[in-house]
C-alpha cells in the first residue's frame, strides 16, 4: 500500500470514528426520531380573523388572519398593522407535533417528548431532558445560560418551575386552567402572588399547539411568574398561550400594596355557541383595548 492509499484509509477511519463518537455523545442525535402520522382534530370553532384595537391609538390596530391545514391544525397566521405585515407558517413533524412556528424550531424524540428548542435569532436555545414528571431545560434563555427544572402534576401540567436563585409554583382548576401563580426566593419567602379567574365558556384557541406546551410555558414564565402574568395581561387574547380551556376574566395581583390590584379584567360578548366575539380589556384599572373575533 503506497503513501497516498494509506493517507486516504487513515482519513476514512478518523471520519468514521468521529461520526460514531458524536452520535454516541449527542442525545439529540440518538432521540431525534419523532414517529406517528398527523391526525385530524375537531374544535367547536375555528378563528378566521382577530382584530385588536388599542384605545386612542388607531395606528396600532393589530390584525391576525388564520388558515388551517387538512388536519384542522393551524397552518398560517398573517399578522399586520400599519407598520408591518408578517406571515408565519406552522409546520408539523409528526403526530401533530409542531416543528416550526413563528420561525422557531422544535425537535421531539420517539415518545413524542420535546427535546430541543431553537428560537429565531438564537435568543432562546436549549435542550430538555425528561425524567418521569421532572424535566430539566438547559441552555440559553433570553440570551443568558440557565438551568431550569420543571415539575409536572398528575395532569402533566407544570406545578413548579425552579431556577438557580428562585422558584415559582402553579395551581389549576379541574379543567386545567391556571388559577394561581406565585414567586419565591431561595429562602422560600413569597415575592409575588397572582390569581386568575375564568368564565365557563370555551376558549377558541384551546386544542391547538398542544406539543409546544413546555416551550410556551418557559417562554412566559422562565424569568418569573410576575413576568408571565404581565405577558398574559398584555397579549390581549389567549392565542400566544392556548392552553386555557376557558377565557380569562381577570388577573389579580395579590401581594401588591397598590390600590388597584387587577392587572387585567375582560368583559366578553359571546355568540350563540358561547364563543367570544368581542373582548373589552381593562388593564390596571383603565380601558385598554377591544378585540374582535370572526370565525369560519
């Protein structure tokens, strides 16, 4: 065997060894095997258009138009104001597991568990390790490296979220609606407490994007329950967090000394099927916005 043949053989052996080593030490490479066909879901209503109008600021009117695929899963959202016009595509890898939405990317293992998330621009990028009812999320959150531990209750809803220097707890009603959220420091001192109340009517977004629940929860609450409640109050609808069976009537801050403790109060108008058609939002005691839904 001449020198050239020996060199080629050595390169092939090194390449093969490197590939095997990477595969053995990369849990995502081993588990990235989402299986199962997508399937049709049935919801009571499918939102066609959502229009949110802030009070005294017509230029900031935000409109979203939705389409659905053959499985009745969200396919696109076109969101626009007078300042921008964006279209987002929703892709599903298998078993109705969303693999892309809002230009963010999700990966699953063969059990259908989400094992990695990558946000557009890299502000969030982390892996999730599952161990029964406990999940470790490790990586970049809001551009800072963190380790966050999630604990699930019997209904597989997050009951506790622990950070290095603090933690939050979450309670639910019999329908799985988030009813209480609290922040504690590392010495178990209560920092913030919130109570959420609901109507008894169906949330039109409920039933979509089920597989993204852990990531969406982390997106809202990774920093604190306080920031999560602020995000819920500011969204103007439940679409960004579609895991509430009913519609939010109020979010009340229980620990604040402020005279007005309601972060959000919603007044609804419903259709004959009891789905909301209009929402009048009152934020921190002031009339904030109107949201209108149109259905297919």
